[in-house]
């Protein structure tokens, strides 16, 4: 399991609930051109059913992984006018070849660079906007790009997955062709799993905030808890103890850059509550 934290001081305390790398899907059997070909892969949607990710938890996806294939990987690739979007659905396969709509854009740069690599190794993209993931639903990942410098660039996939991928050479067509190879994928997330007896957080207000917010508890704390705040890289930006009897506290982010932060409360029994807070 990959930990996102760089500060050793907080690693032992934070690791169980802050960062998780979901077991990667799906098991390599071939190399295809998901992030290379303009002939048939300028627009793709891959659908990953809940069972594809063993041990998955709810949380915010912050990083996507793909695996270097066989062809063209020594050159890497540059994709232009790229959009990567996500959606969750209760369906476990596509019912036809029409692209799903209403997805959330999570990566949208004018240019996306993929460094040269070694076949079978993983490379990743950090999301511009975290995506809220529910492991009980299927995950659809949509990739759309206008131009590929290396049209032979390959990424690993697994076969015999009919109804799980739609591909098209056009970025504007509403439908494509069904393919039976599903791309190997993985992701990092900030877990929001809650312990049953953890300190009950009512909420954080305001959220988003221009500087400081109030974290409110449902009842006075029966004992002291640790308050920790980290950014999306896992770097701890605030750590202090809340005494028994506390009903809330101020979380001050005025001196920190804009972005999403995760607030975590941990009691003496190791029970955890976590809340996200956006600094505008």
C-alpha cells in the first residue's frame, strides 16, 4: 500500500485512515492504445465494476495510475487538449455503445506529458479535482484527447471484458465501438472511513472557507483527541490536542494556499473521524 505522506513524524499516526492505494485492476494480458491511438482511441470510456477493486473504501480519488504497455513506451507520449472525467453508476456493464454523459471532469490540461517507461511499470496522473468514490458502485473513467504525438504508445489491459469499454476515433461522436479489453488502472484516495465510536463531528462551517472554519462536535468529548490537518500531498499542516469536554474548535487555514485539506480526529482507542475542508 502506497502512503502519500512525506513527514515521518506523522506517518504512524496518520497512515491507517489518510491514504490508501486501492488494489489495482485488472490483470494484464495485452497492450492496447488507450493513451496513444488517434485512429480508434481519441475518446474512450472504461467501466470498472465494484468487484474489480478488492478491499476498496470510500473516499476522494486524488491520483490515477496506468501501466506501461509494450509498444512506443520508450518514447513516452504527449496528449493535447485532454479531458479525463469520472462517473459512478449502478450498472456493471455498458448496455450499448453510447457514451455516458454527465461525468465530472477531474483532469483537463491543454497538454499532458507521459514520460518514457518500462513495460509493466505504473505511471500516474494527479487529479485537478478530487473525485468522491463509492465502492458499492461501478466507476466509469472517460478519456478524451484531440492529438497524440506518439500514436503507438501502449498501455496494459486485460481481455474477455465484453461490455466494459467503448472507444471512438472521434471526440464528438455520441457513440463508439465496444471492445473486450479493459485497461489496467489504479488510484490513490483520501479515505473517509469512520469508526463507529469515533468523536461525532457535526460538520465544518463555512466550507469552503476564505480562511478559518469552525469544526463542531455532536457532544462534548469524553476524553482528549488528536486533531490533524493535512493537504492533498499528505503533508501535515496542523496538529494539536483537543481536551476532554471540547464541543468544537477553530481550524485556521489563513496562512495556507488554496486547495482541499483533510481534517482528522483520532481518540485514544484509535477511532477516527475525517472531514474535508476547501480553502478558497
